C-alpha cells in the first residue's frame, strides 16, 4: 500500500518547488519534483544588445546574484573573442569568492539549519554548558555563557509572546531531531549572528559593483576603474576595506560555520551519512581562473565529469560539442518541433511553453505526463549531480592537494569512510569544505591583485571590441561557470549585432529536473528514493535531502514562448 | 471571519471591567510577585502592549533578490525586525514550516488577523496564463486576491511587483503584471528598485510601525521620502555633468578621474531613487560610485529603454501610449531639461567655470 505525500511549497529555497513522493512501509519508493513558476527571460533577450545581457540574466536569481552576470559576460566575450585584463579577472574572482561565502553561510544557517536544529529544544539548554561546548571546538570570542544566556532569554520571550513568526509550525519535537539542547542553542545563536554577518561580506560587491544584490558587471572587464590618487576610483581605502571584509569572512567561516557544521554532522553522521546519495555521476565546469579564463588547467576549481563514483577517472567536458550537453522536455511543459523525445544542444534550443498539467487548484500532478517547468539536461545521455559535492569530488579525483587535505581532515574528524560523502550529509559537508577553501583562495587572489597594481598595471577593461562595428556578422559563444549551486552555462548566438538566441542551463536544471525520455531520474528525485519517513504528516526527511542541494528554482525555469505574441504592457496603473 | 487577537487589557475591558479595575488587578499581580511600584508599571505596559504586526510575504514571479536585499538592512538589522517589530508569519524564503504546515500558517494569519495584517508581495503575477505560477496547486493570481482581501495594506516590494520588471520586458511572454493593477480598494505602497535599497525597505516598515501610518506617497504609490529625488540630482558626480566633464569609455582617463557617465548611457537623469543619498550596503557605495552608469532599475519599463550603454534617446512611450497618471510627462520634462544642459555643456571649452 503506497501513500502519496505532497510538499508544496518547499520553503527555505529560492523559487517555487513542489515535491510529490510515494511512500511504502515508511520509505520513499518514488519521487517527483516540479518547478511551478516560469518567466521567459530567454525570449526577452532576443534582439537585444549582447552587452546588456548580463543585467537581464543576473535578474534570473537574486539569491545567487552575480553568477548569471558572470556567466553572461564570459559568454559574450567568448563569442566576440575578448580577453579581459588580469585585474578584471581577479576582481571578478573576489566577487565570486564573496558570493560563495555569503551564499553558503546563508544556506547553512537560514535555509538548511532548521532541518537539523530544533529551536524549541534550545530553550531547555544550559547556557554555561553551551558556552563550554562551543569553546571546546572554536575560538570564536562571542561564545560566552552570558552571550548564550541573553540569547536564550530573547528567544524565550519571543516564543512566549505566542507569535512565533518564522518559527511557527516548524517540525519542532520531531523524533528525527537528534541534537542536545546545548547544540541547538549554539545553532540558534549563530543563526542570528550569521544573519547579521552576511550583510557585511557582500560589501565587496558594493565596492566593485556598486550594490548588492545585483551588482554591475561589464563585457570586457569590470566597471570600476583603479586610480590610487583619486577619491572616485578604487584606491587604498577601498582595497583596505575589501581586505578587512575578506579577513573577517575567513574568520567567520573558520570559527563559526565549519565548527558548527562538524558539530552538527557528528550527531547525524550514522544515518544521514548513508541516506540521500542518489545519482552516481558528478559534473563540474570548474571556476576561479587565476591565469585567465582561457587557461582551464589553472582554475582553482577543476573541470570534469565523474561517472559511477569512479574517483580514479575525471572525464573532459566540451560545452560546444552538440553531442555532449542536451536538454530534453519529455516531462516538461514545453514542445519541440522535432518531437518531445529529442534532445537539443543549447545553441539550437528552441522551445514553446505548453502547459498540459491539471487545472488549478489541483491536488496532484499527472506525473506520467509532463509535470514541471524545468527542462532536463543530460551529459552524453547521463543524468548528473552538480554543486558543492560534484566540485569537491572532481577536485579530489583530479588529485588536487587542497581538496584532499580538507576532505580527508573532515572524514577523519567525523570518523567516517569516503563513501559517507555520497549522501545528504556529504553534500552539506562539501558545501562547508569548499567555503573554507574559497575563503583561503580569496586572500591569495587579493594579494595577487595588489601586487599586480603595485607593478604598475591598473587596467580593468579591454576596449578593443566594445564598439559593435568591430564585431563579426555572426558569432557564437559559451560561458561556463560554477554558481554556488553548481555548474552554470550560458550559450549565445549573435547575429547582426544583436542576440539571436540565448540559452541558460543552470545548476538546478541539472539537479531538480523531471525524468528524461528514458525514465532516468535527475539528482533530487533520485536522492529521495529509499529515504525513511517517520511521520508522513511531517516529512522533515524530505526537506533535509532537498535542502542539501540548495535548489534555486527561479534559475532552473527560464524558458520562453517561441510563438509568444508581442503584448505591449503599458497600462501599469 | 474572526477578529484579531485582543490584548489582555482589551479582554478585561470587554468583560465589563473598568480601567481602574484593570490597574488594581495589575497592582495585585505585582504584590503577589513581590514587585515594587515600577515593576507594576511594566506589567500595565505589557498587558496593554500591542501584539507584533502580523505580516504575510508572498512570492510570485521573482528572483528573491528583494528578500535578499531586505536581510541586508543595517538599521534596523533584520533579526531585530523579525524578532521585535513584526511577526513574519509567512515567507517562503525564511519560514521553518513547509508544505501543508506553511499553508496552515498563511491561512491562520489571514483568518485570525483579518483586516489587520500587512501583506508584502515580491514578484509579478502572470496573467497570460495563470498556470505560469502556482504554489500549493493554486495560482498566484488566486493567492494574491485571497490574501489581499483581509490585508490592512499592501507593500509591493521591488520593480517586479510594482511594474512587472524584467519578465514584463518586451515581449512579456507570461503577461507579467504588477500588483497594483490586480488589486482594487486597498492601499498599495510601491517600493520599486531591482532590488530596492535595503534601508529603504526597512525604512518603509519602520515608518509604518513607528508613526502608525502609511508614508506619504506620490502619484505612482511610492513613498516620497525615498523616491522624490532623481539619482542625477543627488549624484556626487553631478558637478562633472554641469561642467561638461564626461567619461567616454570605461577605464579611460576620465573614468579614472571620476567624471560623469551621461555619455555612457547613465539613466540617473530619469531615475527616482535613494541611491545617491542612502547608498547601498550600509552606505558603502552605489553603482555610479563604483564606475557603472545607473541603469534606472527603479523606473517602469527601464529594460525597454535601452540599450543601456547608449544615451537614452527618449523617455519610454512618451506620447502615443501614455497613461493618465502624468509620470511620463514629468520624467520627459526632466529629461528634456537635462538634455538642454547637456547640449550646452557638451563642449568643455565653452565652459566658463574658472575652477576647471
């Protein structure tokens, strides 16, 4: 006897995601995920100036802001054969690093922590014991008895007000919560502290890009000029601020995020280190170029594919090969002119919105047919997991010492085998471990930037192809990047100086897509199979695994209506 | 529909007791608890205290950038807002509950605080086909109508819910529509920007709570306090514009000196926002300070007033298709004034300022 559970909305993610699962004997036996919102950004890009594309695509996502802007400028630069000056590459890298640290910390504390941390249990903690415990694994100066005691009083008062706000109706008291009250109190305290800290690190974006969310990017470089003798440009004061922000971020990651992650993981490792593994294939485009975007061998995050969890071989990816990356729509609300079972390379991606789901309000999707606004990408026909775990595994399997060091240290600390990485907890841990690497790399890159300026290079922009008159009549480009949530790529076709076709294949398209025409599940669906559900009314376990992917659905759904008629919307009011 | 939750004082009064009885009760409570008189005053205050304002934050066609901007606020910080100032009963981004429990929270607040809760909306609503945005099996359109009915007021966060924003850019494939066009008979505060400045968002909330009223709005429903000045008029590079000193290419000598971006397509002259005054991320910078022209993200249809790096040649849709609200005219006049100044100052050698 199977029972259907529907979780919609999946909260604490970006965007609108619906999960339907079949449960038999207390375990998930089948799973379907559906993106339930569509906007059509790609159709909107057609006919526009390619130099403007970064601004449009950046608005695909405000949680992983910057990532689409970066992928977009790379795509246009690839098409027009533009190489950006070293300073611009390093400034982009620093913005990338700031984004990773902010995004991963916010994910851990504000989107994922409530899956592991029971807020109500924290009220029963002994603040002095919590302080002792926190001090035993971290030097963070705020971990004092008085601090935890004040915090506990504040939360107690809040709960007693009877208005629980964002904590209302959480799965508090669920038997799958395993942390002692003291660890829960540490988690809640750092939830609030991280909320205050995350607004600091993004000031790096404000310095280089003028604002966050949605800082400015530029095809050919970065917009900010360097002039050490001018108040209105990047000067010593601005760089000093960047340095301090990066140092403080590294301290926060090392003294708060990583110790909390390991402490929480130590209580869940036995079950959640073996649940939620899902697919056995991992893909990473790699990123953080330290010798220019063209030199892939010097990327801090290496590029490659791992098949069947074989860590002895890393395969090569080619974004321009029409046979490698293809998108399917067998279960997505679109139609292809060549039939719904064919796969299309993004340069040829042609799609029409065609909703064939149930008439709302509905209780259940027709999962035998089409059931999502997300398309289904495949690499040489294989479903792929992308994201922190894929990046860390590709780094590890590529033999990079830095990856081996952090991974081996964490496995040793938790006393678990390598196989524990292939799990819900492994995914969550990989996110923390790569944040630690990025925090260190950010300092390296900053020092490199300063020494380059010291040597007399202040260029931040390559002007040679700015004027559209210098462009060929037709050009094609692909820009590869690693968003915090995983492998991100944009494809462009430029004709007669304007965009003729623009396609995005984003991390959550890989992870949260529906089945392909051959019935193969994508990463999120696959990872839910076999997960035990203690209480079908409160499916906490589903949230744990889905959140471990940090899905971003606004990113994943971005397709367009090819036949869409032009409706000029003017009467705003 | 039931009414809002009364305070203890209100409950006592509703049962027929006088305020004198209420104070006597508080005094007795104080005596029982062994408190001095000052302690009794605190009890009186606590009993009379209003409950935190219940808030429902809905998410439709959006990128969650407005939620992200909101949590960047430095004064007050967001933890203080959600723990002390409002009761954020529904927001898909931060709430612990999911699925059925999340829906319960929404409906509980809508019923219990009918007529009292504040509705915040992030994102536009697709109207070409309602199925382009569904949550919990219901359409965004239906959810908005239902939530708006019992709301005291509505805040439309960001350019998506104010104007439709990027997804409403031509050809607007999903029929993305702003909130104000779908809701009748409720005050809607439009807080545009992509996203709005964090402190502007927090400022609107604090204004409502501190002064117990909606801030004064302009003809487009925007709080005057934050949207009455053009970025151009509050820009610290404005003197360069007046003196005819312009950046001609990114990273050129003039860019390195911090000159004006008008020739690089800056939309500051036709954009109303606080960027030049409050700036971004606790006053760290704003787009022009960091070397990029303003793209006009708080204005309706700014996406279709491009390309961004060309001097804006016209005010969007001025003339044949304007609506009656007059905004296009205002903006148009502002643009014309600026263009005149620009033409006069285009050639720096004609400038008579001895300082240059």
